[in-house]
C-alpha cells in the first residue's frame, strides 16, 4: 500500500489520489484537511487584499505553505 506524508502536518495519507485526498502544489504535497485550511487562509486574506492579482496570489500560497511546514499546520487566521 502506498503511503504519502503530508508536508505540512506530517500525517500519512493512505492510498493517495491526486486532487482527491492530497494536493501537489509546487514541490509540496499536502493532505485534504491542510488544503482546506489553506483555502480558508487564502479566502480570509483575499477579503482584505485588493485588487486581486495572480502574482501575489501565488506568492501568498507559497508563503502560507512554507509557514505551515514550519509550524506543522496552516494558520487560517494570521496574527496581526
Ligand atoms: Zn496535512
């Protein structure tokens, strides 16, 4: 049985199926709960940031992922 480890929470993902129960972003593999938290964190930040721009959208995704990997989880509500 193939097992993959989430790069953020380090939990095993059993029988990983891309875009189903894990997500590959840049060189990072994340599990579904972490992807959900990433989406929430993005949504929360997008609400405050205008105008929308794909440049910082990607930059923010990578920043959230790298911070998440250091902390072991994605911070949905960044500290002020
Ligand atoms: Zn995870």
